C-alpha cells in the first residue's frame, strides 16, 4: 500500500476530485432537474438577449435573422454620440435621476424615523397600512389618477385653481410641470413602501442605547441623529448603491405613460426613445446600441459605487 | 423617564403625529376622490369641484363600463393571466430556489452568479423582444407570462428562506426514504407558507398590473388586459397626444365618471389582496436579505 501510494501520487490526486464531482452531481440529479426549468428561463430570456446585443454591431433586419446582417462595427455607437436627440434624452434621463436621488431617496428614511418615534401602536400601524397601499397600484393606475385630477376639463386641481381666482394650468402638456409631477408620482407610489426596509433595520437596535442617551440628557432629535441614523447607515448605503446602478433605469412604464408630443423635450428618456426608435420606427440596431450603452453605464456605476462603499469601510452589495 | 415629558419632547410628539396624519391623509385623498367621483352623476361632478361624498349615488358609470365588451373581456383576460402566471411563476421559482438552497450542490455558486448578474445587467427591450418574437409568442397570452416568469429578486428571497430552515429536517426525511421532490413539496413548502404566500401575492400583483408587455407583444386589441384598456380610456382618450389621436377622432371622449369607474375596477382586486399581504410584510420577514 505504501509502495503504490508512493509511486502514483499524482494520479491519485487527479482522479479523486473528478470522481467526487461525478458522485456529487449524480447524488443530486433530481436537484439539477428542479433547477433546469429556471435555468432555461434565465438563459432564454436573459442571456440569449445579451448575445443578441450583437445586433448593435451589424445592420440588422428582422427577416435576415439575428446574425444575418452585414457587420458595421461601431458605426451605430458613432451615430449615437453625434445624434443631438441622444444628448437630449441623456440629459433628460440624468435630470430625472438626479431629482429622484436628491428628493425621493431621503423621504423613506425620514418617514421611517418619524414612524419609529410613534409609541401608539394602533396609530403607527394605521399610517403604515395607508402609505404602503399605492405601491401595489400599477403605473397605469397612478398616471390615470394623475390625469383625472390634473386635466383642464373638470379636473379637481384646476377646479380649485379657478375658484381661487387663478388661470387653469395645462399640467399634462406643460414642459415645466413634467418633472415635478414625475417626482411627486414617485413619492406617492413608493415612499411609504420604501420605509419597510429601514423600519426592519431599526428594530435591531439595542433599546439600551436609548436609555443610556436619555440618562445623559439627549433630546429626541439627538437620539435620532446619534443612535438611529448611524444604526441604519449600512442599509442606506446598500440602497444607495442599488439606486445608483439604476441611474438610467427610471421606469419606462411610468415615463412612457406621461409622455406626449407636447412635453417630449423634457419627458423623452433613454428607455422611451429605445421603444420609439426601435419598435415603432424600425431602427433595430441603433436602438439596441442605445440600450446597450445604457445597461453598460448602469453596470459600471453599480460596480463603482460598490467599490467606493467598500473603500470607505461599508459592506457593499456583493 | 422624566425628560420624556419635557416641553421639547411634547412639541416633538405633536409635530410628529400631525405630520404623519397629514401624510396618510394626502396618500388616501386622491384615491378617495376617484372612488367618490365614480359614484357621482356627471352633472354633479361638473358643477362641484371637490367631491368626497356624493349627494346622489349612481351606478350609471359602472353599468356603462360593464355594458361594453371591452372592459368585461379585459377583466377576464387579466384574471386569467394573473391566475396562470402566478402558478407558473411560483412553480418555477420554488423548484429553482429549493435547488439553489442546497449548499452541497456542485455548481451552485456559478448558477447563483448567473441569476444575480441579471439584476445588474440587462440586454434591454429590443433583443428581448426579438427572442420573444422568434419563439412565436407574439399575440399569444404566454408572452405576458413566460418572458418575465421568474423574478431574480423573488427567487433569492425564497432561496434565503428555504436556506434558513433547519437542515436536520431534510436529513431525517431522506433517511425515511423521501425523494428530493418529496422533501420540497411535503416538507419545505408547507413549512414556508408565509414566504410562499407573500411571494405569490407579489407575483399576482405584478401580473395584474401588466401593461407594457401587452403593448409590446399583443397587437390584437381583443386580447388586451385591463391595464391597457384603462390606458386607452383615460390616458389616450384624453386627446392630449396628437400622435395617438386615432381614438378621439371617431369616438367622443368618455365621461369623467366613466374614467373614474374604470380606475376603481382596475384597482379593486389589488386592494382586496392587500390585507392578506400586509400581515407578512410589516414584520419585515421577507426582506431578510437580497444578498446571495
């Protein structure tokens, strides 16, 4: 035994893990069978489309198939950077993202801190129940409600304006009202729901910290500032990273509904432009190039934000 | 404890309660107005600007929308898509999540990475559309279900939940001769009902709210779900978008009360399941972690 071990150490090392792997796979063959349908789904609808991004490098026509067109290299990306429409939609996209980050993002944090200070459980639960509801409404419903409230014929907001002696405002066609309305819709729909993750993080704070702070004479605001906020900092960072990854991902379902020919100069964003140029005007390769550019920027930003978070000592997303 | 009753603390309490009450009220108000207005007569809505409680109730708006084929049919479509879609999504998600929850699985890390990567990078609308088209799903109801059947986010929540169950359970079931499928359907799923219920309802709400996929994949208007019809009636028929004025040229725009009623009809099913959902998510239980 000693002799064989000494003679063939290399083969023993080589074959053993292989057999191990085969055994492990065989043992779990039914588990692989369970994963298979899901895996096929991800390959078919997530990874084959990624391969399909190749059409942004060719002159694609649907009847020629995915790889049937003549290759044009980076021509469509050149077109992208020289197209004035592209700079307009990029600007619009970045402005909406900036507004989301500056105005929307902090609101769930503040709301969660306020809710956490409520000691009457019935009141707290009632408020939570109410502010979560809009999250479950589709964008069609949210935008439809906006329409019936803001329309110039019989809309309630314009009715109030008239009664106060003002002129009617055509909110839905206005370029200056589009952005405020977009942000307000986001807040109405998502701010309440956004508190959940912060409230969950807050429950893990040791109550002893607050007792100690009270002993030291810290006011309620100081307790929030020095105990609650630092305790949920890592959650805030994680959500911020995820948000930054969605820079160019503003919810085309939402914006597409608000878009009309009058507010196009501020409301056309990358996603809606991809739909219009690609599916309505048939510029397949060009619109795919725009989408590709968008996804790539998103990936780079989320990785960058994650790297930065780790650099300053936070946990990061992955 | 004494400091809690100080003047500053009292002011803080008053401001906090007042602000939160106002926020809750502002959240409810738009929808309450829409519900009230849907039961109001057109005449009253035109003369009064602000309706919270109508003076005369009428069901005429509802009678009108259910007398048209369009809304009734689209509601049936939405119900069908939601029922079948939720079942398909849950079946695929549970199978895959359970598989991925098994730490002894060879290649688990790679598959998990493939799933998580799809949350960070998407191919986008056009390539996905082309795949769906090549699969022959255009104008099929399946195009509203299969291309979005698994949400990577929901999958990972389920996987984490399954993973948190004690491993001893599976071991003893195996010793008793239970197969892998048996363990999943007879032990793991019954033990995970809160998570299963929550994720099912998330999927269901998503299917009910589907509209963009229907615009992308269904050219046949008779197959449209209720959200697309709602968009036709309220958003497009407002005649604001001159590119899409086909509808308003021929038909006069629907009455304001009719629009309100369609909004209510499209929302009510979601509001009905909401109380069941709420029980679970207030605990924050399902938001365990999105990290792999």
